[in-house]
């Protein structure tokens, strides 16, 4: 068996990531029932992953209503200046706004994310796929201001048993959004035990982003 290639991947814009990233969503699952013991175990697990080389940590403001970001912020304070990359997402928490992308709501959520993570900038920031006109403008502004280093986007994903028509529709939707967002980085879900999707679709003409772990 060939040993896995653990060389760091160049995602673009000076971002280099270990091929396996860490999703921090589990830290938000126990909202309302969390304890210091739970917090300690989660932070120990994250710390162990970092020590083994993982440097891309993915979270979202919606994970545990912000708890995941706060937990990750505790970890980051213990690992200053060590090349960790942080990715977060916006588009599921609307608060009192009419929708999650209304007016300056994204900017407000971004500021809260910065405070929770205890960072001045994010390496990747990922919008969801509704009300994209406003969202794209704000993402690009944040990137131009240096508040985020790259705009990310998830690759197309369907469950293993999806029908060919569902896979095709998912791929077409992805390409439509890709052409609108023009992300710097695209990453996809991958499970080694599952065969790759055979769906094919024509890509639009745009700049080539990097690809990263889920």
C-alpha cells in the first residue's frame, strides 16, 4: 500500500494547509449541556491534531450559536504565531435582521467572529448560497481591507445514494455559484471509503482557485 502524501497543499494567496483539516462543529453540539470536562476534552483533541500537523481549522458562527468559535479562540490563544489557518462561515444566523445577509449584518457577524476567535484577520471566509449579491460585495470588501485573506466555497456534495439527476443538478448549481462568487479556494468533502462521483459538468471561465480539505 502506498503511503499517503502528507505534503502541505498550496491553497492559493500564500495559504499552505495540511491535507487533513479539522472541522470544529462538534464543539457546538452540546450547547446548553457543556461542562469544563467537555471543554477540556475538546481542546485536548484539537491540540493533539495541531501537534500532529493539522493546521487548517474550520468552524462557523452557527456551530453551537457561536460556541465553536469561542472554543477555537481559546485554542488559538495558546498557539500564537504557529501558522494555523482559520476558516469560518456566515449565512445561517440572522438575529433580528430580515435575513442573514441583510445590510451590514454580515459585517456585524464578522466582527463577532473576530472577537470570538481572538483574531485580527481570517484566512478563509465562506458565504452560503442565498442573497449572494450583497454577500459577495461584502466578502470582496473584507478581502480588499485585509480582514480576510481568501474567499472560500464548498464544492458540490450529494449523499452516496443520490440519483444521477440529483448529482447533475448539484454540480450545475455549484458551477452557477462558482461563476458568481469567483472564490480563491474551493474545498470538498471526501471520504476515502466511498467511490468518487462520476458526475460531469462544464466549468465556467474564471480564475483558478485552490482546493483544500473539507
